[in-house]
């Protein structure tokens, strides 16, 4: 069977002053066309459907019309989980719509699709908290999915019963996954895990992430999960949360972030975006193909020392969202800013970054330059040291700052 894995649509998200509804509409149409062209049997959307808990009406319209098209009149089931930007109650409120179209919605880690009888050719064979087994129209073998939507620390504690330690949370989550896999998964069906979590190899380097999608290994967020926790019955893990397409090593099968369909911050500048198309058979290693997406504008970053060079580059790249850094010995004049703004329709004032330094003379002690690609935590530390004569913020201040970053609007 063929499975399409996508995530992190962030419908309703803007880029500074620019709304991106048309780009989102175009890229979701492209994803639908890929699903049709590849004769996909099942679509997985691994969280962050919306950008906020209360998305605009046009974002909701776009989501549900796209899911309905992806479901292809009930011939192609779609499985959708909530991410950290989603309101899980809002996601699960569409149960009736999902039943009619062949779409399964899961907002919480132990959601059980009790009354969900699909009005289409696909059938729900078995369900349990955090698990669903589906009979696809064209296949004798079923597909089994462990579903783990995003949950903050409070929800994790409520669902899995752990107290405070990160290790206890991981043990509880691993036990939940193992119990489901041991009960429902054998080599007579295709076995998948779908999750919206921060996942890494135990003892390895943290995977790359953008400023908008910080590590949720923070106070108030869900702790990091390791690939060796994934049950051996799982043939493929479809992840959402991080916006760069990447495979995470350290597990017994492939663990993949599909990427967001559009670049949503300049930390993602010039990234190629993808959907994943998986060929799967019971009891066999899956084949994973990265299908590049073409819709949507690229985000490009560039540094200059002369305004004339910046203007020339902006004129030569009219179809992107640009961010330019100008290394100059003086502040930019209003005339400089006017020339830059007139050179490109998608250049906002916040995307013109002056880097004040002597560009011709190498100083013995060069001026401190702010690296805006750093994480918010690193920027906070730099700011605190600058304001306090080099003193580092203490651990309590760091924790308070992390709490602010990780707060969701519950």
C-alpha cells in the first residue's frame, strides 16, 4: 500500500506583514495532486493543522475542503492528529464530518474512536485509546496506527499518570506504545506510529529546528522522546513538529519528519519542502520517497555591504520573501530604506537588518554582532549579558523564560 505523510500545515500563519492564504491553498492543492498521481491509499497529517488555537474562518474552510478532497469520496482514508499549535477539542469536534468522508481525527494521546463508523469503503476494524486499525478499500491486509497527538506536561501527566520526572514520562509513554503494539500489531498488517513530538536519538545531537518550533524539551512542554522507545513492530514513524525534512536515527525502523509544506520563518530560508510517499507491505521494510513541493514562495537571506548591491539583488529575485542584512559603518538612512523597500514588493521593514560595523577596518576588538538565527534562549542570554556587564542569567531566570516560551493558551 502507498501512504502519504505530511505535517505542519500551519494554516492561517502569516509572515510578518504578509498573509499567505493563497500560497497555502496552492501547496495543499499540489499535495492533493501528488496523492492522486501516486495512487495513494492512505494520507497521514501529523499535526499543526492550524497556526493558532482560534484560526481564521478561511483557514478552517481550507483545511476541511482539502481533507475532503484528499479523502477522494471515501476511497482514501485520511488520519489527522493535533499538534502543539492546535486546539485538540476543535480538531475532534469534526467527528461527524470525518465519519461522512472517511477521515479519522485524534486530538489527545488516548483518544478512542468509539462511535466512528466510516460511511465509505474503508472500515474501522479495531480501536483502543491511542490506536486505530483500518481496512483499506484495495487491500486485504489492514493498516494499524498508534496515534500520539501533542500533549503538554499537564496532559501527559493526566493521560499517563507520571509525577514529575522526565524519565517517568518516557517510561509511561513507552509502556503505552508497547502495550498497543503487543496487543494489536503482528506481521499480517502494516504497522505505523503517528506522533507530534520532539524526537531524537538517545545520546545523539538534537535535530535541527526553527525558532518558531523550538524544542519542547522545556518547562511546561512535553519532554524529548527517543527513537529507541518506538516498538519494534512499527515499520514507519510519521512525525510532525520540526519544519525541516529529516530522518531521525537510533530506532529499529525509519523515523521521519516530513517537513512543513511552506517555509514559515527565515530560520527556514531556502529550505526545500517535501511530502513523504511510503511503500509498505506487512512484515517488510518500507520504502520512503521524498517528493519535493514546488508551490509557495522561497524565503531567502542575503548579506551586503552596499545598498546598491542589495537593491540589484532584490530586483533580480522578485518572487521570494527576502531578508537582507546590511553591514554598514553607519545607521541606514531613510533614503536607503526607501530604495530597498521600493526594490521588492515582499520586503518588510522588519526584514531589513542593519549590522553596524566598520566594514573596511578589522578592529582589534570587533563589535558584537547579533546572530538572529540563534534560538530564543540564546538571544535572551546574549541580551541579559549585554545589559548586566557580562553576567549570565541564573537557572531560575532561564526556567521562567522557558515557561513563557512553552506556554500554550489553555
